[in-house]
């Protein structure tokens, strides 16, 4: 039974072993489906962060770097592939833990675990390819030759969110380790269970001690001292815009580089030449996938006025057909949101929209058949104006806003009327029109005739307040590399700039 389900009892993962937090504190893990405690995670603090960073620094420098940071990429690739294999071996258990911890439908969590393994495999290949990219020659004038070394940037802090707990962590862990960095991972306190299981996998496959350290705990007690730590060389963060600002401030005194992916308020533009049911499904998937808790959610629907009524009616019908249930139930397609705090926040967004004059066409409330859990029905809101909070602010829940447009130019203007720029989508039977919008929507990721597909082979990141830098893709490993030029004077002749002294 879900009510009696428990999670493994873990400690912090530091220097290749389990370590009790310095202050001995733990945090409850609440199953968002039942609202019951199913275990605890360790609550790390600055003392534990210091220990983890020290372990990472020691691993980076061990044997003058020959054990990890300066080892051939092929050596690191073997470890990444071993982790990938264990992820597949443990897939069903990890998916179940993910569903219990954050409310993600089990089918979706299982899909995530495939992606986790695929990400490790992908960056194992790039670790091997890094060996071939070393010592690239640079053409210089006569008497000089130059080559380039790609070196790990050092000890990296990886701070990750709760909507894809393990997958978002691995988006950072895999390329960082492939590059030869050592790392301290700080997952969200709202969903850390599978990240701690990653520590168990690393221990099982014999990853060298200190290469990956995992410190769970509250943001202000563990995340803040990690992002400002003087012995951390880079911070990579996925989360809210407000926290991203704090991380930039924390990194500034030591001028450490940061990579930020900060969410969005992404548009999906649907023209009047579409197959309505196909477009409706993509529209709902783009907003309600992952229980609506997606940084790239296409939560602003711009629908051509010629088909608006029919399209909206079909959306309501499809929405009412979505199975909202315990995420472990077969066929679940919408589970609970992650926490009571998030649940109340979403309800407040919906109430504010209604008070501002918007129409809650469907949803916005707890499903009648579910008495417990942080469940919210799929929500569609119309009668929107662009000054409304619900149109401008990221909700991070299953809430879709709808606005009509008449012309392509109007659609582009509305799509770009946001502080964010992570993603956007366009659905139309006119391929040239789709390409025009792909060029004109100001976002890092554009989907054509779909929404939300994400592949580790393609770069991921946003513009404007959605952050900067790109993860994944061929360049994903470069986030964790620094380039050193080595220039040699090859002539036997003296340089001849200064007059030689008399003997």
C-alpha cells in the first residue's frame, strides 16, 4: 500500500561514503499523494558543505590529478557507463521512489530513468571524444607554435530542482564528471530521495571517493554556503529566477562562473490550419506534463480566433478525460503537485486570476474523488488580458491560460511579451510560417508541431530572465571545461628585444 511505503534511510554522501550530518538533523519526506511522512533525508549545513567541498578538492588533485581530473576521458567514460547500466538495472525501484517523493506519474518517472541512463551514456561518449579534442593546433606566425588544452574547471557546485529530481541532477553531474571535474550536488529539499540513491550507485560501481558528493538539506543552510564557497570554482543551477539572482550575488565575490536555467512563461501558438485534436493533445501535454511543474511549460496558449471556440471546447473535453490519481495507479497522467506550499501557491494564482476578471473554464480545484493529497485538476483559464498576474508569472502547476489572436504579427508580439525566454511552440500546417515563428520567438528552445520533447543530444537553455548558458548537446561538456593555450618559441635565435650586457 502507498500509505505504508517507505524510502531508504540514507545519510549524506561525502568522500565516497555515508556520513551523518554534522548537526545530526533530518528532514521529513512527505508523500504528496497521501500527505503522510514516508521517511527522512539528512539535513546538511555549512559544516557538511565544507567537508564535501574539501573531499571534492582532494579528489581533483589526488595523485596530481592523474586519478581523475587529468586521467584520459576514456577512464572516466567507463565509470559513467557503469552508472548508466546500474540506472537501468534499478529503473523500476528508482521510478517508484520518484513517484512517491514528488508525485510524478509512474510511467513518466520510468521514462525519466531511461533518460538518466541515456544522459550518462551520451556524456561517456563525449568524455572519450575529449581525448581526441586535446592539443588542437593553432596557426601562428613563424617561430611559434601553439596548441590548446581543455581542462576541467575544477570543483563544481550543482544545485538542482524538484520537478525532475534525478534527471535534472544528472544533466549536470554527467557532463561535469565527463569533463574531469569533481562535484558537490545539492538537490532540492522537496525531492532528494533518488539523488541519494545515485550516491549508492556511485558507491556500488566504485567511483573514486570525493568525485561526487551529495549534500541534502534546506536551501539557506546548504545551498547558500555551497554557492558562496571560496573553494568552489563554478556553480550550475536550475530553479527559480529569485534564487538565481541570489546565486549570482553569492558567486560574485570570487568571480566564479555560473550557469543558470531559471524557468519561464512560454507561449504555444496554434493557427487555424491544424488538425484540432492533434493540436489539442500537444497543447495539453505542453502544460500538464509533469503535473504542470515544468520550467519550459507552454502555459500561454495563443489560439487563432477562427478556431478558438471549437479548440477550447475540445481542450475542456480532453482535460476532463485526463486520469488524475495516485501516481502509482495504472494509467495515471496527472499526479499531485510536490508539496502543500506549492499546492497553496497554485490555488492562490487561480483565485487571483478569477478576482481580476478571468474565467476559470475548467479545473482549478481538488478532484472530487481525491480527499487527500496535493491534487489540482487540469485548469484552463480564459478571458485573459496581458496585464494579469496569471499571464505574466510562472505558476508551476497544471494551469493553462488562453488568449486569441488574429494575425501572425499579433501572435509574435504576444508570444514575446514576457520577461522570460526559455521555450516556445508553434503548431501549423504551413511549414514556412512555422519557420518564421521559430526565428522570431525570442527563446532558447522552439518546438514545431509539438511541445516539450527534450533530448540530451540537443542543447537546452533560455534567454532573458530564463537564464544563460546551455546544458546538454555537444557543447554541454564545455560548461565544465576551461581552455589553456600553450605557446612555444621554436627558433634557436635569441629574441633580441633587449641589448645584451657586455661580458
